[in-house]
C-alpha cells in the first residue's frame, strides 16, 4: 500500500486565526503563528509539523473562510 504525504497551503492574508483547523487536525500538523500577524492583525495558521501531514483535508473542510488548500502525494 502506498504511503500518502500531504501538504497544507494557508492563505495567510485571509486567515482570521479561528483555530478550527488546528483543533480538527488529527496529527497536530497545524498551529497558529504566535509572534506574527497578517495585514488584518490576526495570528494565522501554518504548518508547524509538516512531516506529520497525511493529507486528510480535515483542516480545509472546517475552515469557514476557505483559506486552506490540501494537496496529497503518493510516495
């Protein structure tokens, strides 16, 4: 069976830091940027642990602003 690796792209300018994606991630891949904010003044989500991503897209499904895109690659 092929192993699946995922990656998450976050539109940091649209992200409002609601943290729903962080809570939905089963592998704890995402986190909020603690020290950085976007142009609107929000802490945004980013891939804190990119090697853990399995490409399940749970983060993208729960994002109310549609600012997360998930890609999968079979290894």
